[in-house]
């Protein structure tokens, strides 16, 4: 009589339910899931970098006033901002205010005028009142400065 042949070894080997590639994919997916929970909840609203330059912060304060106030009011705001920075000995962080102005649509001309006005105010603080007149003339001579 004929005996059934012994089953071949390789035919009897079972395939694993999950391959190594599947395990690697699952591990990467789980790592990505864990890392994604570590990110801020509002990833689109990442806080801006701190801006602590006295000139920039004063220009942001002047720029935020808009175009309605007179030049004297803008110069007073610039002097006030620069004076606060000097009196405290530390510079305020105006990064969020600057970020808000940029998001609202920053006018390059108005920003340049604000910087020029702050420079004129800084000159007035360091050199006396005569420098303020020259700096004020420089600020109003810029394109769009007469607004």
C-alpha cells in the first residue's frame, strides 16, 4: 500500500498575520499621532516672536494711531513710547501688536513715515528741540507724509 508522503516543510510554514512592513507602518503612524498631540491646539495661531526694539515698538504705536491724528499727536506718541522704554530700562514686547498690523495689511508708506517720525522723536530726545524740527521736516517730506 501506498503511504501518504510527508508534507513538505515549506508548504506548512504559516504566514504571520502582520508583516514587518505593516508593523513599521503602524509604529510610524502611532509616533506621528503622539507627536501631533504635542503641537499647540491652535497651530495656525502660533505666537509671534518677541519684538523688543524701542524704535520698532514706538513705530508700531504711531502706526496704530492711523492717519487721522495730527503730526503733533503722532510725535507725542512716539516720544511717549521712547520715554517709557528709557524710563523702565527694559523694552516692551510689541510683537503681537506688530503681528496684528501685518495681518491687517501693512501700508509700506505709512510704516516708513512712522519710522521717520520715531527717528525724529529720538533725535529730539538726544539732541534737543532743534533736532526735532529737522526730523519733523524729514518725516513730512516722505511720500505720503502729508496725510
